[in-house]
């Protein structure tokens, strides 16, 4: 069992305004590991120097460590423990500190620090995991050069990896061996990494623009080697792209990636040794969907891009987390867009933002992109930091334009290379290189909440003038009741029946109200606004259903065209939920026009014709009614399926024989195939279940097989049980695919899903000890709006039970699953009371971790 720090009555709050430079700096550290899962010995030698004029002692962070020995400059030292920290009074300006500790990796269920996973030893040190390995000033602004020596049983751990480049290895003659690695680049402790295991590598090389050959390795267990080609190819593409787009060259002789089954995050950018959740490395057509392939490429790129935006330039303190994460998400999104359809990638990114970050901004856990305070830093690895942070960078790139933005990033990398920087440092570089004043724009870093913009377009036929009135408002969020106006870059254009009436223009809305006039507009125009989703906002307009249908067919901006279709669907659904007459006609005709437009690629069509999710529909309502939303959405799905049955059958037949190829065209064919199958099932077609089961049986790829399984799982066909059992039997020995099996059932739209999920929690293959498995069932179920919000409250009880149990094993993973309960204010009084009661039960649990305490108590506010 892990040594988990629990919350107290008055947990310590860390505040950004209290930042103080470190009292002591560590220029170098030598680490000597005697690796053993049960008991690993860690000897550390730190070369420390006093930072400034003060007489404060050296304080080294620790978590669950017991000092076996401590010495200063080779002699016995005067030291003490202050809680978990090691405190050493020092008189001089510089010293050598030696410590030794023993840790137990196999008992570390938190998966932070050094832990065991699938027969290997590995590390995760972000944000504060290094202090679970050895005593150290575990903060990002202490940059240190690392030398690492490892000794281990050679048969059990034949491969020994660490940061930097290898400098030596050998046998010890007693069945043990050793390896040494040196990292010449100063780095913060959160970037430390070590891996020991019985691994094999898919190797490759990359020649940098400077002519250096870099040795690449994707390290996995031997049976998984054949599933690593895609990740290796993505790594090479990422390295070339970063050179071309940002001028950033890799700086070490080797770059290694290791796949680990038990991992709290998606991956970690440790310098020269990235550690990855296996789901973001392993792929072949039979076990990975197109989404998995895309995600692997994106995450490989993201972690590689961190080599500069996070490693070479790191963040001064954890309040600056978006400095590296928001910027790097923007970079990986741009990379992914360049590998396929930019429009589809933008749609996917905005859908993800609306599904996770918009609700976060509207709930009790809302916080700025640069937070002001936290109890547990792991709770701030959020959609706001990552996804909204990326949108903030995108807005600056839009304001500056491509050339000036590149000049600004060059300035940033050059100026702060080898240092720990701040968000303010980044913005200043944007200002200097871009020649712009971003004083007001900085509010994006300090104000939480999603801005809302109303846009009303009036036309004066006599004067041939159109007048656009824009109003912005940022809603109150916890701790921020009054908001100042933001700077909102809005791309807009006017259209008429004959086409575009105006050129696209970029408007910077910086006041509460602004008015724009367009001259020479003879006929009433239609407004296309926030094109490309140029600002992460909610836009409300006075456009009619006919206007939206027109734009969905004629707008020249692909995202705006998609957005018009989505808004048309959303308006129709919200009206139906609120008791209005459901007029499905405009949506049906708009979908027909899109579905049969030969000029559009299939991936875009598939995205455009999907209905908004239940959760997104609920976000538009003052009080969410899950059952009414489900009923309205299913009615529209049925109408679309029934009215366009011939078109869906034609779309399906056109790609039915498609065999697997990972390419934009291949992905588009599979995407439209599964969307068409879903609509045919929704239509009530008598043969839909047979079509789905035939696809399930005949599929040569996971995208088609899981797509068919999802269709069957949502229905009542006798083929349903056969598909569920068949899928399980085929993939019972593949943990990543079993995650899909659990997830697909947890997301079922059937009325009995809550009961089914409770049963699955008792399945022999379900465990809370593995984060992927916990997220696949518990996490997926909690975002299934209809099932989770079952009127009985059983969904709330189930989630609370699972979180309390998971908190005892892995507080970080547990805390990230709390937010669905925190949305209780959005629901009717009966549901709200039940959700609150479960949050109160969690808070009252003895021994609750700081992670869970912070999330649950904030969610009660």
C-alpha cells in the first residue's frame, strides 16, 4: 500500500503571490541507484550553493522518505526532519550534500516517484514525484545537471535507461550489471526519468538540420514490438516538423521512449527519455482505432515538442504550468492539422474544448489559465491549463500573424533557453517581436470563465448598409464576481445569395459593446462569425434557421460551415427539450445537402452531420433535464435516419468494402461508414443490427469493429450479447482493447446502463489499480449524461464508492474523476441533493487525500 499523505482540517494553500526564489541552488547531482522492486537504495550527492544573502538552512523536500545517512562535505552533519522535509543548517556558501534513502517501488500504488509496472521499474516525477525518490529542492526553478548510475539484476532488468546520453555500462560478476547516463542540460527535478526492465527497442535514426545523427528507440516488451512502427514514424515526422516550423533542433545523441502499462498521465516529456502510457504507443489495425492512431501521433509530437517548450525553457513555478502545456498543445494541434485535414482537426479540438473546458469554466472548479492558489498541484492539470491555454496561444498567433509569431517564438526560445520562465515572459516576447500591446489581452491569464458574445446584424436596404453590434460579457466564477472586458479576436465575413459580400476581416473586440458598419451591401446579408473558432467563446446571434442552413451549405470557411450546421441542430434540439414543436425539416435538408456534396471530403461530412452530444445540449440549458434531452436527440436521430435512409445506405455501400489503410482517405471512409451505420440503426431499419453484426465479424480493423460494437451495444438486438461476448473472447489478453470493451458498455445509451456498469465493476478483469482501466469504466460512465444522472441516484452512489476506494490507491487519478459530481447546481433539486450528498460523503471519509479533499470541497461550493 502506498504511503498517501492525507488532508488535514486546514490544508496548506500555495499562493502565486508568495513566490520566492529558492534559498539554495543545486548545480549538479550524482544519483546512485541499487534497483530492487522491494527495496531500492538511492544515494544522492548534491552540489549546493547559497542563493543570495541570507542565513536560512538548506531545506530538501521529501515524501515518505527516511534518511539512512546524511553528510556534508564528507563529514557527519547536523540535520533534522521538519515534517517530511530534511533540514540542514549550513554556514558556508557552497557544499556537497550526501544522503541515502531506501524506497519500495512495488508498494507505490500512487504511480509517482519510482514504481513498479508490469515487471519493470519506472518513474513519474511531474509535478512533485522526485521527492518520493530522494531529498531535493523539488521545484521547477532549481535547474541541475544530472549524472545517474544504476545497478540491477541483469536477468530481471537487462535494460537500464535514464535521461541524457549513455556514458558507460558493464557487468559486476554477481549476476548484476550497471549503466551510467549523463544529461548535459540543466533541468528541473520533475524531468528526471529512470527505467529498468526486460525491454526491446524499435530503433531508428534521425539526421537533424545541423547534420547530427540521433539514435531513436521505442522501448516495449517483446510481444509489443510489432505495434511500435507508427509511433516511431510519428517521432520522425515531429522532429522534422519542429525544425521546419519553429527552427528547433534536437540536442542529444539519443532519444528514447518507453511504454508503461500503469501511468497516471498520457505521457511525460522527461529530457531524452519520454515515458508513455502504453495506449499512446502501441498500435496495429486489429487493436487500435483511427482515433488511437491519431492520438499516438499527437502525443508523441506533444512530448517531443516539449524538448524546447518545457525542457530547454521550463516554467518558474507551477502557476506557470500553461507556459509549457498550453504552448505545446497548440504546437501539437498545429502538427496534427498539417498531417491531414486542418478543418477536421480544428473541429475535433473545439469539440474537446467544449466537452471538457467549457463545463470546467462554468462550474465550481473554474480557475484562470494562470491560477492564483492551489492545495494540490496535480489538480491543476486541467482542460483550462492545456486546452484553453492552447487557445490563448492561438489567439496571440492570430493577432500577430505567422511571420511575427515565428519571430516572437524565436525570441522566446533564445532569450530564455536554459532558464525557468513565466507566462509574462512569453507575452512580452509576443509584444516585442510582434509590435503589439497585449496589456489588456493578459486578462486571458488572470480571469476565469468563458466569454459570451452576442452578435446582431441589421440591414438598411435603402442605405445599402449592414450594421453589426457586438456585446461581450464574462460570467462570474468562484472568487471572481466582476470581470473586465477581454480582447477577443473575431474573424468574420458577410455572405449573400451570390456568395461573399465582404472579405474576411479580423476584429479585435476589446470593449463591452462595439458597432461595425459595412457599406455597399444591397441585400440582406448572413453573418459568418468566429470563423475558424478564432476565440474560445460562446456566440449568440439572431441568425434564423434558414441563415444557418445557408451557411452550412455555402460558407467558405470549413469550421464556420460545420458550426452553422451544429447551431441549427442545437437550436432545434433545445426548442424540443423546452417543449416546443420539433421541426426537423431544416436539419434534415441541411444534412442531406452536406451528405450528398461530392466536393466535401468524407471526414468533414462525418463530423458535420453528427448531432451535438447530450452533455453539450445540457450546457445550453439553465436546468439540465437528461431524459428530455435524450428523448429529443433520439427523435431527431430517428428522423434523420428514416428520412435519409437511402442516402445513408448509399454512403455506407460506397465504403463498405474499404480495407484498412491509415491515410486521410481511409480514415474518412471508415468515419462516414460508422456514422451512416449509426443513423441506419436509429432509423429502426429492420436489417441495421444484421449490418452491424456483419461489419463486426468481417472487420479488418478496430475502427470498424468497435464502431459496430457501439451500435449493437446501444440497441436491443439479439446480436448484442453475441457481439459483447465475442469481442471479449477475441481480446481477453489485451489490456488496452479490454479498456475499449469496458468503455463502450459504460457509454451505452440504454436505460439499463447504470445497472450494467455496476455489474462490470465486479468483473474479474476490472481493477482500480490501473488508471486506464479505472477511466475506461468509471470515467466513461460519469460522462454518460443519461445513465449517470439516473433519477434513482445510483450513478452518483456508484461514482462516489469508486472514488473513495480509488483514493486509497491513487489519489491523483481519483481526484480527476470528481468533476461530474461538482455540476450539481445545473440539475433539478432532487438530483442536486443526491449529488451533494455523495460529495459530502466523500469529504467525510477518514484518511482522504489532499487531492480528493480539494476537489470535493470546492465542488460543494
